[in-house]
C-alpha cells in the first residue's frame, strides 16, 4: 500500500522520535533510524536503496547501519534467487525476546565483573559494600528479565485473545 505524502511525513516524524529514544539508549544514529523505520513501515523486506529512499538518506548511509543491525540480530540479510541485491528483513517473530536476550547477556557481563570486584576488594569496606549491593541488584534484575522472557509466549497469547 502506497502512503500519501502526509502519511509518509507522519511515519518519518515517528521514526525520528523513536530513533532518538534508541540513540539515548546507546544505539548509533543511523542503525536506530533504520530499525525504527523497518519496525514502523508496512513492508517486511527492503533493499538498501529502498531503505535509503524511505528514510530520505544516501545509500552509503544505509550500508553500515544494516550491517550493524544484522550483526545484532534485529535484521536478517536474504537474497532472492536470481537477484544481485541483498534484502533486509525485519524478523519480527520473537524480536523483543531476541533483543532482551542480548541485553541479558550484557547484564550477565556486568554482574560477573562486579562480582569479581567484590571478591578482589572485599565486602567489608564501603566500596566493596556498594559493589556487593550492585551485584545483588544486577542478579535480581537478571532473574526478573529472564522470567519475563520465559513467560512472554504465554502472555502474548493471552493478550492477543483479550484483544
């Protein structure tokens, strides 16, 4: 379905607003824009040229962004038989479970390094006590997020049934 000029402008305003939130969370600017666009636009696969046209940027700006998004698993690279262009697909099945899984891995690295700090410095000094509390908070957060990820398929079904 082709969008009107007004609908396209509304989509791009949303993409920029969402990309800004993603950037504030640590994602690089162009990958944030490409991901926000792929998530909000109606198409499910794009060439680099289509992404560039949709975002009104140069094709060169897209190549590094899609490479990063493929590496972190937010886009999948495919190729149709007989074509020379890569297609970038938003694999939205369990997208947020995969995304949170990557965050859980990063959280585990934080937890491990803080635990090592407690072991090295000891929990009997002020810095060590702060690190010990940080370790406990990170362990708690890891448990809660892992539980949410495990429960999501059933919750998604429940929410879909509820309308």
